């Protein structure tokens, strides 16, 4: 299930990045379709606000991009934290039913027919249902669907707002590619990946290490092919992702872990899966077989077996 969860998280990130170019229609020259709903109700207001802050307030487009990104991320952060909280609760409950999950996985590997595989999958569904858990690890589609249009609007506002391409922010032309900002953006998401692994069991860390590299590489690759105004938006987003991961993993996880452990003491996990003896060996069996090279499964010596057969 950890692998499934990581695949879903990774696919969510890919979907989000693809949405940056898909939520707003573009013509053959790459210019946005100004008649689209997302453009009219999100991109245009954000662009107008950027121009107002940059020109009327004298902030410049760099600080305008940073300010609007911060405001949007602050508004959306509670939604992300709530979703992370559900995922943390699910993760802690998963540790409690891990022995039964291991038994199911052993049955799946040992299955010799489709019926046996279906039976193992049925047991898995019953295990989650009996313990009031979701098979998708607390990952819901609604938060992602809500955030995608907003992030897409920020992306296009930072890229196509009039005046931003010719402005300069701390010596960086926001209309050109900035390798400095691209490196900072990649490092910020790499830091976020490290923070998100704090407090995780070593087994989960192993499965997440590949995804830990994918996200920063994708952000870095897209940053070196985008104007600095867009990369600046990703830098601020990466910093906020670090803050959100710190809140959920460092501040919330210990409390949630203690809370779940207390609940499990009062209501232990329901036993749904019965391990098969021919699939899940007892801990002592491998040791006996290794140390007693002349013993069979029942602990009898080979000579004894031969004498008995005689």
C-alpha cells in the first residue's frame, strides 16, 4: 500500500504540473486563450493585482509575484494540512494492521490461481473496512482539484502579465531564464522531500526515496525552460511546501502518533486475516532449518525419517 500511495502522490504531482499548461487554453503561439473561464476569473484578476502592486504601489513585479503567491498559499494551506493530517492518521493505523497486511501480501505472492488472488484482495478490502480505513491512504481528489486551477492561474499570471517580462528583480530579468532561481527552486523542493520523511519508519523511507528525487528534478527541469517570473513563483511555493511539511511531520505527527496509539489500546485492530501456515512461516522455522541441516519441517532428523519409513 505504501507503493500505491507513493505512486498516487507522484501522479498527483505530475498531474498538477501538467495542469499548469492544461487548465488554461493556449493558441499555436503559446499565448493563453483569454476567453476561458480560468483565465477570466482567476488569471486576469491575479494579473491585474500584480500590475497594481508593481506599478501603483511601486513594489515591482518581483515582490508582486511573491506577495500574491504567499497570499494564495496561506489561503490553501489549511486544506493541505487537513489532507496531510488524514494521511498521517491513516499511516499510523497502517502500522497497527501491518502483520495482517504482510499475511495478505504473502498469500498474493503464493497464489497459484486467479481465485486465490481474488480471495486475498477480498480479505484486504475486509481488513480496511473492518478497521474503518481507506485503501487510498487518506488521499482524496477534491483538494487536488481545488488547488489545480488556482496554481494554474498563478502560473499564467506570472508568465503572461503585461510588463513582467521586462522587469528586473535583484538583477534578474523576470522575462529570461534564471539558473540561480532554478537551482533555488529545486533545492527548496528537495528540502521539502527531506522534511516530509522525518519521523517515518525506515521501510517507508526506502519506498519514498525515489519520489524524493523526482519532484525536485521536475521542478528544476521546468524552471530552466520557463521565465524567471514563473520560477520565482515556484521558489516561494517550495518554501511554503517546506513550512507545511514541517507543520505536519515535525509538529503534528508526534501528537497524532500518541493519539492513535492511545486509541488502539482501547480499541485494538480487528483481526480479519488468518495467516496460512504454508505461506507465512513461524519465526522459529527458518532458524531451525538453517541450524539443523539434517532436520525436516517437523524437527525430525533425516535418519529418523528413513528408519520410520523402513
